[in-house]
C-alpha cells in the first residue's frame, strides 16, 4: 500500500508540476517571490489543474507517510520526474536517447538500491528537543538563505536555488506531516489542533509554493524541477532519521549502497531534468531575459 500511494503521489506531482510551469511562465515578473503571484496564477485554468493534481499528490503522499517511513516514501515520490518527463516527451515528441534512458535507469536503480540496502523501518521518535529544533532551524535557515542569495545571481541560477530552497521546505513539511499524523492517531483532533506541527505544515507549504512558482516563472522547467526533485527526498530522509525516528541499516556495506543509491537518484534526476524533451518553459517573446544578470 505504501508503494502504491507513494507512486500514485509521484504521478500526480509530476504532471501537476508541468501544468503549473506552463502557466507560471506567463505571470508578470513584478510578482516574483510575492503572494501576488498566486493571486495572478489562480485565474489560469491550467495552473488550477496543476495545483489540483499537486494537492492530490500531497494527500496521497500524506497517506503513504502515515503507513510507512519517510526514508521509504521520499525516494519513491522522487520518481515524479519520470511522469513529468513522460508528459513533456508527449508534448515535444522528443526521443529519449541515451541521456534520457540513462537518467531513467539511474533514478529507478538508485531508488531500488537505497530501499533494498537501507531497509527503512520505524523506530522510537527522537525525544531530544534540541536535536529536533536544530534540524528544523538548519532546513528553514538554509532555504531562506538560498532564497535571499537567488536575488543576486543570474535568473537561470536563481531558479535552481529557489527550487532547492522549496525542496528543503517540502522535505521538512513531509516530516512534520508524519508527526502530525502520529499526534492525530494518538490523541485525535484535540492533540492535533493544540500542537504546532499542523500550522507549520501550512506555512511551509505556502512559502515553498511561492518559491516554486517563482522558479517556474523565471527559467525553463529543466532549470528548476531537477533541483526541487533532488532536494526534497534528501531533506525528508535527513528529517526522518534526524527526529521522526526512522531507521536505516548502518553496516559499512549498507551505507555504501545507500550513498551510491542517493548519488544515482540525484544524477538520474539531473539527466532527466535537462533532457531536451523537458519543455523550455519560455514564452516565445522577449523572455530570454533569464540570460541577463539582475
């Protein structure tokens, strides 16, 4: 069931991201990193369809997280890039070629290697509040730092930095979603609404959404989606092992295969994301401004 929900979530997320970027490229640049961007995008049917799929994907991911470990679910949802690639390839009629097939097999093989070698399983939640808040602070602080730095670099680089920042927040959001689900299971609605995690999930989701749409607005999809897809599972695994209580095998051989699996996942994501089949995302006007520095 965890595999089914996680892969279904990946399918919804991948298709939803493509639809969102197709719409975000038409938004005015004056809305960059502003909540006004969402107000402009909400008038676009294609963006609404993309958001609807993303919400479905997040709901399915939440169900998967309630039944399985973050360290298992996150690598599976990273396959959303395969579904984005399938839709983009259908739109552009581009053949996969060696880089496309290579990225596909690296991503699939990396996910398999990490799961088989690590055998993610549940354990006792970490009760050290200092460790909990340290990880949360590092994730949020790094995301905000990347967002601030992105304003000072070229727009093509800016999109990648914003996507990494959003991926870190989404990974943290997944971990807090898991914690919220556990609180609900143990204490019902009273325990849920009196804890801070559900409200943090909402704030993180909105902040990451603005970052993602700003990244989609400024540069081609291949500049942002690979960074987003790579950062989210890595952040989720760190949070899962760091304070949620996930456990993975730590023998030298297992650690070597886990590291190789994660490296293959990231490499496969980059290869797929930069494939010509991924839509350029640039309108056919003067939006080549992404080649210009701020």
